[in-house]
C-alpha cells in the first residue's frame, strides 16, 4: 500500500478503537440509578434508548446511502459527544432522557455506514481481497476499546466520579476528530445520484430478495447473532445460577469478553478464500452444539461458553466480509435493515429467555436456543448442498 492508503486505513483503526473506549460505558446504569433512585425510571430510559435506535436504524442507513455516509457518521458521533456532556450535568429524568435519545441517534447513525465506508475505501484502491484481514483488525481494536473502557470506568468509579465524564467527553471528542479523516468517495453513478430517498430503500429490498445467497447470509445473521447477543445479556445471571461469586465471577466475565476479542483477532489471520458459506454454517452448528453440551454438564459449561464466544468473534467478522462481497449498492441501507430485524428478533428472544428462565432455568433456555441454532444451521447446510448439486448438474448438462 502507498503512504496515503496506509493513512486512510489507520484512520479507520483509530475510529474503531476510540468509538467505544468510553469509561462511562462501565457505570452509566449505576450512575443513572443512583441519581434517580428508581429501577423503573432507569428501565424506562434504557427502553427509550433502544426505541430510538431501532426506529432510526433503517432511515439512517437510507440517508447514508442517499446523502453521505461520512456526514451521517459525524452526526452520530457528535450526538454521542453531546449525550456525554448532558449527562455530566444531569440530575433529573428529563436530562438523562435527552442523553439516552442522543445515544440512540448515535447508535443508529453509525451502524452499517462505517463498514460500508471501509469496504468502499478498499474497493476504490482495488484492494478488496484485504477486507477480511483489515475488518478483523478493526473489530479487534473495537473490542479492545470496549474492554479498556470498562476497566478504566471501573477504576475511575473508585477514584473520582467526575473523571468518568471528563474521560468520556475527551474520548468522544477524539472520535469525532478521527471521523473527519476517514476517506469518502462520492458515487459518480448518475442513476444512483438521481434516485429518490424512498427508491434507495426499495432498491435495497429488491437486492436482498433478488439474491438468494445474500438473503441466506442475512437470515443467518438474524438468527445466529440475535441468539448469541441475547445470551450475552444474561451471562452475569447465568454465572450467578452456577454459584460463581467474588473475584472468579469478575474474572470469568473478562475472560468471556476477551475470548470474543481473540476471535476477532483470529479472523484477521484466518483468511478463507473458498467455501466461505459452508464455513459460516459449520461454525454456527458448532456454537449450537457447544451451548447444549455446556448447559447439560456443569463441568464443561464455562469452557464451552468461552469457545462459543471465541467462535462468534470469528463468525460475525467473516459474515460481514462475505455479505459485503455480495452487496452491489445501498450497503448502509442493507446493513441497517439487517440490524433493524436483528434488534427486533433479539428483543423477542430476550423476553423468551426471561420467561423460560423464571419458570425453569437459564440452562434450559440456552439449550433450547442452542437447538434452534443447530436446526437452522442444518437447514442452511442442506440448502447450500442442494444449490451446489444443482450447479454441478447444470454445468454437466452444458
């Protein structure tokens, strides 16, 4: 790569590392709950954040494709910065609500667009074959930032609460500045420029429905990543159910988070050129199997959960790289649609986990979800094999 190209990629690395490197991530729920002294109001605020993020997910993706991806990300990062500033002076429900709304805007405006910009940067420089490796590094840096943010937030909480706000505002400001250095190439396709805002959305839907492979891998992400993401929300309660306490409890939480981070790093090293689709489905099947084995036997439960998140770290990065190769236009819109459906699916799964766990246990709910993963992965593997055989027969007949 030339010096300019290296600088462009470095701007993505800096962005991914700092975007979640906020000390406030580790303690914001505690801060809000301690100030408002109400679990109900805290829950309402979290629901407000989720509602804003979900409602704006698709419109923000369409806006990024129709207008300008980089500008949409800048707006999202400025919204996050303003949310941190407002929280520093918050002492009432209304101010906290404003902060959560801004964070919801940030979440929706930044998701999908940054991945699309990275792919377009490599595509512009005829370097798409490096996407798996560079995307893996970006995700590794992002997860590293999350871990460091949690650690710094936990430490600053014990030293000085205001330092959490100062540190978060400083990092959020840095991220805004880094965003300005991210390269962006305007689409010169006249037809693309003249299309309307609504046509951008419908063109994305047509592209998803018109490509069976793209539809399959998006369904894969909706089922697999929604389930794993929902399980992640209950890891702390699952560890409590296993009677794990004290230092071991915190240590295992960190190890599970680090295992997913290790998966993203492995993804940057493990480059797969052929049979990527089969690799993804096999990884999904293995994760479902590990979930069931771990929940059926307490001896293996921690080990299998660690490996589940390690594999997930690899799979989600490979999946995104594979999807990028199949998408021709409206990248941000397609990823936003996918994220929107994933979030709605995750909400349903979280409710199901809660209901089953209250009646039985988290083990039972995880076993059922592992079974769903296995059944769906087998369906995808069979679909893949059928299409492969069909292609072979067509080739042989000609």
